[in-house]
């Protein structure tokens, strides 16, 4: 639940940075950011954490991890199972092996026929901030941006 709040905060921050309408579709935000989506980064870090636990030299840590990693009655087991299913992997080892790809994965892919919208959103936002010049009425600019971001 808390990770969903964190993801929403990341999305909201991007909307604020780009001066986008609150109702902007999430799929338009990720391409506007110079960094990977927070969800991907945190998932990759969690997989790295789990990997470190699985190869721990400390016998107690190793025993504890091995007993809970596949136990769906504990949070760690549930988290691992959720990620295995989400990323279509068969085992934890497969998930760990694909960690770098997962860390850079797109959370909300955008279709090929909508990629032009990203360019328009970026340019209209920059015009609105005064970083680009265009002969647009401010109200028209807001309406166009709202239409593109929410359609």
C-alpha cells in the first residue's frame, strides 16, 4: 500500500514539474522524466536486497531467508511471489538474473501511435513556462495541453 502512495507521489511530482493537468494519464509521464520510473528502480533494489539475503555468509540470515522466501504466509514470500508473477518469471533465480532489465523497465508503456503526444506535451509545457516561444494564447495553450494529456 505504501509503495502505491510513493508511486503516486512520483507521478504527481512530474505533473508539477511539467505544469501538467492533474488528470494527465500516467503513461505520458514516464517518457518526460530523465530517470527511470521510481517503481522500476525500487523493484530492482528490492530484488538486489533479496539476492544479497539469499547469498549471505551468515548462517542465521541464510536460514531465515530460505525459510521465508517461498512461504506465502510471510510478507517476504508474498513480495517475491508477486514479483515473480508480475515479471513472468518461473523462479527467484530468474527474477534475480533479470534484475537490471527490471530496474530499467517501463512501468506504463505508451503505444507507437501516441509517441507524438509526448513531444507535444513537452513543447507545450516549455512554451507555458516561457522556455520556448510560440504565438499561442495562454488559455488555448492550457486547453490543448489538457486535451492531449487526458485523451
